[in-house]
C-alpha cells in the first residue's frame, strides 16, 4: 500500500526528489531491488537536472551492481556531461 501512495504522489509531483529517495529506501527494506533500478530511472527522467538524484543513483549502482559494473562508466559519462553543461 505504501508503494502505491508514493507512486500516486510522485506522478503528481515528480520533482520531489526526496520522496523518490524514500521510495527507494522502502523498496530496499522490502528486498525489492528489481524495483529500485526502475525507480531510479523514472526519477532521473522526471527530474533530469536533479544532481542529488543522479548521485544517489550512482551511489546505489556502485554498491549494488557488481555483476553489471560495466555500466558504471556509462552513468559517469552522463553525469559528467550533465554537470559540465
């Protein structure tokens, strides 16, 4: 139920990046790591200029993506391009 409340709120107020982060914490506490990637992708699409969200996503990826570590340079390039523009 809490997930649905977050999703409903964020569909109306997608720029509230703090609530995206709370939703990530909720999903991680429930062991739903599959949903976390989707949430981060949606949050970064909804608020692409939120450096805080990008850093949170990169921090999560660097600690949870041991198998898919080849994707990390891709995200680093995106963040570098965003920050330098």
